[in-house]
């Protein structure tokens, strides 16, 4: 049971909870896969780079941890939220890269 998180609900004293409407909802298979460089591709003393891949529909559950994969898809950087702009810029975290 979840309560309405908006200011209008909380300020108005609403006591009703949110309920999932399964008949009016469409559910889609979704999986986030984190991939990283193979150990022999990483220079000595460096940390392997990693990336998140979002799979939807029939592409979910096609690989397991430890599999070596080749991925084709759309390269889509997404804007990161949280923290100040300058803090993200100084850390090089203006956007998260997804494949």
C-alpha cells in the first residue's frame, strides 16, 4: 500500500492509497545488463570500463553472467539527475551512456 506522494495529496489531507490498475496497464519485459571489458583488453593497472544495456521485449534473458556478448543497438546518452551541474561536470558525469 502506497500513499500519494504529491504535495496536493499530502496538503489536502487525502488518506486514500494508490492501487495498481492491472487491467488498464501494459506490462513489458525489461532487463538492465551491465557489461564490461574483458580482462585481456584492459591495460595493466587499469579498471575495466563498464556500460549499462537496456533490453526490452524478447531480448530479455538471452545472456547470463559471465557470457561474452556482441551487442548492436541504438547509442542513447541519458541525462543524469541529482547533484549540482558543476559537481557532475567536474566529475565528468554530465550524462550516463547506454547502448
